[in-house]
């Protein structure tokens, strides 16, 4: 059944991608806008493998195949329609920062594999925002790659500038909820702007749209050779302030504007440990040629949107490939014998004799300490156990030794499994792996 649903989702994804190509840039001159208009995007969640550092390929959950996903852009007041298709193997959503109603907030309307959802809202206020998956555990979905930038330009336009997008992300090879991830990077690939520095011209305004999609505490964003201006939290209504370094915390954003009067190589990076984990980069600032074309070679009266250039670099580096060999990021599932040893060491005073189990309300929140109830269940050989999902989120009942798997259980759904042999059977939720339970048959 699930295979059929996913196949349908793939077909829908191909159809939409052929009919509506996601916008990356909406005008030759980003300082001149005709608004409001309707801007339509198609975004597809899909699983693939990507390189995130030279020679290191990992599993990734992506929007449109790369980390980050497409940079979406509109003008304040525009109607934004996003056709979201989930071709991944887990439920996903798109949660946008900014002003909108609950049905467009991308939290409770989880989109199952093979299904789709349409977001329809007005772009406001003017500023820099982010979008990301908000299925719990949120940090896992984000760190695996489901995030991107959303730019809302002010109706009155902006001062011409060369514009770059920097989305900070993190990745760990073993634990996506660790405070000390192995990699911290801009736009999905470690140190990519050291080997591919960002070009700029002297006396040209450079505008950086920076969003922090990480989970570690805030570190200072530093640009060498200049005191730059910062638009706090990326909201254009905020007056700019002059800064030497500016801290941006997880889930926040900032717009940085810088200018250099002398040519040279000027670094930018996150101060502290992250600069050693993949955020070392620099601007290659040169004098403009005498025949430089405005809006193409230099931003004087026309802005230059560099996202397409950045997107090509990160796509070439990441080399998306569903079938490529990966570096294993988690240990393989323990054997059934190991499960028996674990369960035998469990306090049997907590055993409940019943054939009825439930997914407790609140289980999707790790800090709630809710899970399956009972966690340790005793039955007779030949009994059938029934699980009922009493939570508001999607869950699974999945055996550690691949004996049974409920698939996606929506709120109120039930799942049954008959146990024919004496033994101890551990299971967990694929979406919320801290949820565990054990069946003991006698």
C-alpha cells in the first residue's frame, strides 16, 4: 500500500515539476517591482544522498534535491502559492517564518509520503525568513536537510546591491540531536566558499541574506576588512546598526550589508568553533573593469542576484545521487539476541498483562516522557496485541528485528500483531525513536 502511495507521489511530483518550475529570481532589477502579483512554486520533499564535504557522502532529506532547498522570493503583498509534494519516506511539512494563518503554518497538517499540500498566503512583512520541516523531532528533520531561505522584498524597493544567500546548517554523522555536530556549514557543503570565494567589486554594496538553520548556540558572524551594517532579525522595518560581528541564533536571521574600497581577499566566517567545522570563507574583491556592465558585472543602479550562481556551485559539489554509496551515519540495528539481553535486564515489576497498548498523547514531544503504554507488556503465545494511536501526531510501531511494522499510524489508527513464539520483542517509533516498548510472550 505504502509503495503504491509513494509511487503516486512520484508521478505527481514529475507532473508538477514539468508544469511549474520554481522561481529563483523574479526580476532583472530587484530594486524595481510590480506588485502585488501571484507567485507559484513547486517544492518536492525527496530522499537522496549528497556530499557535504570532499569524499563524504551522507543520506539527506531535501527540498528539490539539494541542501538548502530553493531560495523563494516575493515582494511584500504578493500572493504566494506553494504546491508541496512529499516524495520522501516520512511525513514532512513546510513551516514558514512570518505572518500567516494556522493552515499555512506547516505544523499540524503533516503531509504523508506520496501526498501533497498547498500553502497559500500573502508575503509579509518585508524581510528575510526561513522555511523548514516542522515534523517532530524537528531538529532531526532540519539537520537532515529540510530547510531553505524565503526573501520578501519591500514594496518600495531596495538600494542596488550584489546579493548572496547564506543558509547555515549542521550535520552529525552519528547523532542529529547532538550539541556538537561534526559539520557546520553554509549552503550544505563545508568550506565551499573557501575554494569558491564570493566575487565582489570595490565600492559595490554587497548584501548577505543570512539565516541560521542550526541548533547549536549563537556564534558571531564576522566579515573582515569592514564595519558592516546589520538589519536585525532580517526585518526591513528595523533600522540598520553598524557592527563588527553579529550573533544570530537558531531560527533567526539577519541581513548584512558590506562594502570595500580596496581590492583583496576578505574573510567571513562564524567566530569560534564553527570556523573550524566548515564555515571558513572569503570575498574576492576586485576593481571593476572600465567597461563593466551595470547589473551584470557590477551593481551600480541595478542589483545582481547571485543565488543561481551559488545554487550551481552547491549542486555540483553535493552531486545528488539516490544510488551512491554513503558513509554510514548510525549504527546498524541490534540483533534479536541483544534485544533479549536488554529486555531481560528490565525491571519486570513494570510488566502489565494486557493485549491492548496505546501510543500516549504527547508522545511526539520528547520532553513529555510519554511513549507506548504499557512499555513492557506480557501476553500468552498466540495472543494478538492491538496498538491505538491516541496522540495528535503520526507514529509507527516498528520491531527492532524487522518482524513487524505498522507503517504510518494517523491519530486514532490501530495496528494488530499476533505473536506465535515465546520470546521478548522490542519495538520503537521510526519517527520518534526515543519511544520504545517490549512485548514478552510466555
